[in-house]
């Protein structure tokens, strides 16, 4: 397949790592001193630009890469960033690219709570410091019968969950997106009951294919694709892959989710890609690969059946669509 190339960076633009780290330590030290002087006894303020500079430096390393889309060609970066579903910015595919500059991503933190021994709100820079990043090339199949092949950068969700020690009552994992109607114009209309919510069963969440993505095409996540951190579950319809995650809650009972709440006939909780179960308004047997002409057959579990079919061995997937 035609591999993409990362944009070339001139040698002169690259700060030697030792110098860069020395400078970072110095900046961190002086920021800390200034903060301590100004705010005695106050909560430690989060520094703007802490996660972007950390992520940039991690992306300079060569990351392990796994191709999980066979030899299918990558969708162009342009298509991946201009043809999006991100209803927080409007319902047209072009809306996210036009309006997503309004998404405020820095500083960013994620609250991990519920059925865990170590609940906390954690700054994105601290998450990035703890996680090993890698590249995963996955197909993404939208419920609207189009698909893309995307080179994500991220880490397995299970590594993050493990750090917080799920209890034996953690049966499901619920995710919530940012709620900020001042900047997210779509949230001023009640298309769904905001904030956007999705959920997985705990074994789905702990599956090694389930990724928290922080970038694509070797760069930090573009806003329209769910900056700064989003879920990617490659064997499920795209609506499960929630963007701009601010909360992860582990719970005992199966929760409701935004789309199943809005229209349970059309959007099931499981939402596994299944060419044999049609959406009430169109077939799911075929899909249009963005950037190509014609249609291709949709694969069971989006082609990831060898890895995930066991999770559903005892279930009727026509009932649990
Ligand atoms: N997450 C939020 N918060 N809001 C959304 O509207 N759309 C979903 C999913 N995650 C959506 C979301 C749908 S329907 C799809 S197909 C994918 O995001 C699209 O991801 P992409 O734009 O990166 O291709």
C-alpha cells in the first residue's frame, strides 16, 4: 500500500532533546515558583500548553506502528479532516472543519470516577506521561454506510483504566464529551440530549484493540476529529467512537447512551458493524470508502472478527444490534 509520509522537519528546526528538556524543567520550575508566590495555599493551577508541548515531543520519537486494515490504502488527510460527524458543530459533514476552531482544548483534563479504587481528575499531560503511544491503522465504518482508513496515534484504553483499578462491580464504562454551548454551536440545538454520551461493556473497553486516540497522521488530533482525546472502537459503528472525552465513569448497570436514547430502533447499544442487520432506513451490507468510487462489501465486525467475535459468542446479534 502507498504509505504516507510525515511532513519533513528541517534539521535546523529540531531542538536537541537535552536542551529542550532542560528548558522545559527550567520553565516548569519558574512557573511553579511564580504560582506559589501568587497563590499561597491555592489549588495547583494547570499550565496552558503543558500537554501540547509534551505530545509534540512524544510525536518526534518513532512510535511503534500496527496496521490493522490489511493492505487497504489510507484515506487522505484532507478527507479525514473535512468530512466529519461532530454534531457539537452542526449536522453537515463540512461543519466541523469550519467551526471546530472554537473548541478549547488546552488545558484539558479527564475525570475517571465511579467503580474504581482510584477516582481522580487527571490532566492530559499526566495521562500522556503515563501512557505508551503507538500508531494504529484502523478502518472506521460509519453507520451512514461510508468508511475511511485512518492512521491513529493513541494508547489502549485498558492501560488507562488499569491505573485507576476498576472494582469488581465495574461492568460498563460510560464516556462523556465536553459540554460548552458558548463555543460548541451545535449544543444550542437539542439534536441529542447533550453532552454526547457513549458506553462500552467492560470487556469491550478492556479489549486490546480499543484505543484512546490523541492524534492522526503523526500529528496531534485535529479539533474536528475529536481533540484532544477520543475513543476509537474499530469493530463498531463510528458513533460509538466518542470525541473530546472529559469523563470516564465505570458503572454497574448498563447505562443509556445518546443515540440509543434518541432513537432506539435505529441505534443499538452494541452497534457492532454487521452487514446482516440493516439500519431501518438503508442497507448495511455495503459501504462507500471515502475517496474511492463504487461500493465495497461491509465485513462482519468491520473485518476485526478474528479479534473480537469471542466477546459475543453467546449473543444473538440480530437482537443485540
Ligand atoms: N463524538 C461526539 N462527541 N459527537 C459526535 O457527533 N459523531 C460520531 C463519532 N463521535 C460524534 C462523536 C460519529 S457518527 C462518527 S462516524 C465518528 O465520530 C466520526 O469520526 P471522524 O470525524 O473522526 O471520522
